[in-house]
């Protein structure tokens, strides 16, 4: 009886050690976040393209607007502007026709130092004026140790979402403050 109790005791101690060590392991790195914002922007574009409910061909034009603060849709930041640039670059690399907003200023609200904003009332006009098949818009929110990003591909003719992708980027507090500057 004593050897059986000893075996159960040893097994219990080993199990506790294994569980305790497993809890000490660092969290697995995300397949989307490797600490590089370029990779994140490219991943967003790839996910939107892969998940699109309708096919967007190379001859279909696309606009990518600056991502905005979810708490103030007329405010962007360094992050909101650069992530839009990287998404547009990735779509162009994939062979997509991307309209450069900085060269076209009608129908789009462009605020110096803040980025290009898509106002919902202008989406139908933009689709006609620029023959745009889709618009990529997005929001972000500071969640403490994460920056939550929501990206959407919208069909401007009827404002229907044709693709969406959401993600929380792990961030350090000092990195978060630099990325969310409004300059």
C-alpha cells in the first residue's frame, strides 16, 4: 500500500511541476504580429483580400483611407496614417489598382498632418467619380497594453462590408504613446 501511495504522491508532485512550468512560459507570438508594423499592414491587406465576399480584380480600383481613432472619427495618428500606407502598398504589390488619395482631393476630406478621411456621405460619389470598387477604412483604439485595430473593405455603391479583419497588437506603453501621436 505504501509504494502505491508513494507513486501517487510522486505523480501528483510531477503534475504540479509540469502545470506550474507551463504557466511560466511566455505567450506564443502571433502569426500576424512580429513587432514590425509593415508586416502588420501587409497582413491586414492579405486578410481583407482573402476574406472578401466579392472578388476584387486587378482592374477594379481601390482606395485606402487613413485609419482613425474609434473615439473620434475625425482624428488619426502616426499609426493610422502609416498603416493605411502599408495596406495600400500591399494591395499594389498584389496587382491591385490603388488610387493615391494624396493626388486627388475632391470628394475626400484631407486634413494636413491628419490624413485622408472617408466621410460616409461621400462614398457613393467617390465610387462614381473614381470608378472605385472598394474602399478600405479602419479604426483603432488604445486598450492599455494592446492597440485594437478593425479594418473593413466597403463596397461604396451601397456601403456593404465585403471583408473585415480585427486584431489586437500587443504594445508597450512608451511605444503606444509614440504611435498614437497626432502629428
